[in-house]
């Protein structure tokens, strides 16, 4: 599917509010890609794809994820952790998406991953700063995103981990590994 077809699919699958979010992420990811040298078309497609499973009830998502062969048991604790990996699997199997960078960006958009490739960073950040987002610190994060992609991704990851900790939840270990990777990328860039 191309971006237009995915937009139609999002329209069918998502509430109006979530559709607006996904549209905002697609546009923001495209703009970040243009700014930082990623492929804007891939970024847009990843944006449209990323939350297509976000409104699937947990039991249904878990069954679909098992059928799709997702083996990481830590993802099955809540639908929030499962929706990215499941969207990625369905994108490959059913929605005609073959691009590995896009599939990985979608897979990792909630927790990050060990690689934090450019397109993964672009989608992760776009998800956090699209125009419909409103939370303390988002304006500053938008500003940082204009100046330094990896610094903004580091701050977004830290912010989401702190948010979880403040509400008494333990961040998934994958986020800590993603943060480590971003810090290593930033260090390499300075050398
Ligand atoms: Fe999501
Ligand atoms: Fe999202």
C-alpha cells in the first residue's frame, strides 16, 4: 500500500481522534525526514502505519500477535506494548509493506530498539511531538527537534521513562537499551 491507501485504512480502523494523531505523525515524520536526511516517503508511510493496531482490544491483539509469531513474552503484558510489533507484522503480511526500515520503525515506535536507526528515531520523535500532542515540556521538545534529532530522541525517551516511573510503573528494559544506544550515537557524532 502507498501512503494514500494507508490513510484510507487508518480512516476505517481508527477513531477520529486517533486518525488525527496518525495524520499528524505522518506529516511530522515526513518533515523530520526531510530535515535530517531520511527518506520522507518512508517516514510518511511509517507514520500512517504506526498506530493502526492501537485500538484493537488486547485479547484480540494478543491472539493476532501469537498467530503472527511474535515471541517476546514481555510484550504481552499490555496492548500498549503489542500494538507496534503487531502493526509491523500485519504491514508485512497483509498491507504490502516490504521495506525493512519502515517495518522496524513501526515495530519499535513505543519502546525504541537496540539500533535506533535514523527512520526509527524520526518516527519515535514524530509520535511524541506531532501538533496534537500536549503535555508539559512538549514545546521545548519541538524546539530541540528542530535543532538536534538525537538529543530530542534522547529527551523523549527519558521523558517517557520518567513519566512511567512517576506513575509507579517500571519502564520496559528495551527503552533503557534504546537510550543507551542513542547516547552512544551522540557520543560518536561528537568525536
Ligand atoms: Fe503507538
Ligand atoms: Fe502514536
